[in-house]
């Protein structure tokens, strides 16, 4: 655990973000086409995609020193990061050892607190484990219960408000790859997929009980999470995502760890509709967003984290 106290209140939140002439989340099984619900035509963005942007945002904001380190990243293998906890607890067993599972089982028999201490080390050092949880295969291999940590912050899939139009755009490159190609042509053709415009909605949840009982997720972590969400596309510019932006972040704060209302009731209080005089939406201004405060219990506060209109 970190030196900070775990959060005491439950939270729910809704993110509205949009894409203009870009691909918010390509599907590698479909030639990197934008993900679409085949029955409704609504665009989809996975929770994994948004978690990656949050992780990268936290690194950009806080750097890569404890307690803000990121576990799921490509700089070091997960086994190497897991081994740090073993070294910190002065355990000589290594994941690459053939007898690793037996050695860990024997150590656990002599020290019932081993699971908790390894889990606490990983949670204290890595923001994304403290936030989203993780499957740490090294510890799973050793039959340790701390190998699977359930995080207090969970996200659903993002879904576009209206069906999206996926368009394939042909592009040319004034260059060729091989000498044989150069003898026949002076450029090459390619293609990319775009969505002219789409406004997406994603709902999220923050469990105070999981923070208190498992990972130690704190108010300081929560502040960094909101910063990373609001700025997640500012740190992730590319040709495919150059015109993406977080337009709204509504945060519902309950008065207790267990909460004062079901999440769905709070989410239903936020209505997003295309304006009556708009046939085809091409900007955020083509939509109306409203919050029905009468549907929100007095014990739950709601804050708009982007432009603070509420």
C-alpha cells in the first residue's frame, strides 16, 4: 500500500469523447477497421483501448517513478517486474526456476502473509495495478492468490450515440519499396479507414470497498486518474486520432463507500441527443447534453470535470 489513505467514497463517471475523420479503435481482425456493432451500426471502443491511453497519460503527467509506475508497458517484461516484489521480500525463488512453484508453496506454508505482502508491494509501486488491477502470471504460476488483483476502477465499452459511417480512403505514397517495383511504378497505393464524425459515451465505476480492502487506491490516485482521462487524447495524437477530444467528464460522488443509488440511475440522468435541426452530425455542437438533477439523490454530488458548467 502507498502512504496515502484509500478513498472513502464510491464514484461513478461518464465520459463523452468524439472523433473527427479518424479511427478511434481499429480492429486487427478486420484489417484495422473501426469497431462497429454489426446489428446497430454504432461505433465501439474497447475498455482496453481507453485504459492504455490513461496509462500513457499518467506516465506523461507523473513520470515513471513509484508510486506512479505503470505495470502494463513494453519497456520491461512482466516477469521482471513481478520479480521486483520477490526481491523486495528477500525471496530467492525466481520465475524461471523449474521448482519455482514448489519453492513458493513451501514459503507460503511457513509465512501465511506472503500473498498479502507481495500484493501490497505491487499495488504500492504501480498505479495501474492499484487502479485497474492485474493478472500477474509469475504469482499465478506460484499458486499465489495475489496473482489476480481486482482493481477498484472499471470501465465498460464506449458506444457511439448514433450509428457511424465507416469510410475507406485510398492513399498514395510517392516512394516504392524494392528496385523491381521501381522499374514499373513510382508510387504505391494504400488505404485507411475513417469515421467522419462520431460522439462516444463510456461509463465507469470506482469501488471504495475494493480500494480499501485490496489495492489502496487513494484520493491522490483519483485526482491523477481524472487528469489522465481529461487529457488522454492530448497525449495520444496520431494521423488516425488527431482530432479526438474528451468533451465531457461527469463524476458522481456518493456519500459513502457503498453508495446511495444504483449506477444505472445516475447514468440515465445524462441525456445526449442530436439536435432536431441536424440530419447528419459532424461536430460536438450538433448534439445537446443535459443532466436531470431531479433524478440524482441529494446524497450524490455531480461534477463536470471538463468545462465546469454544472
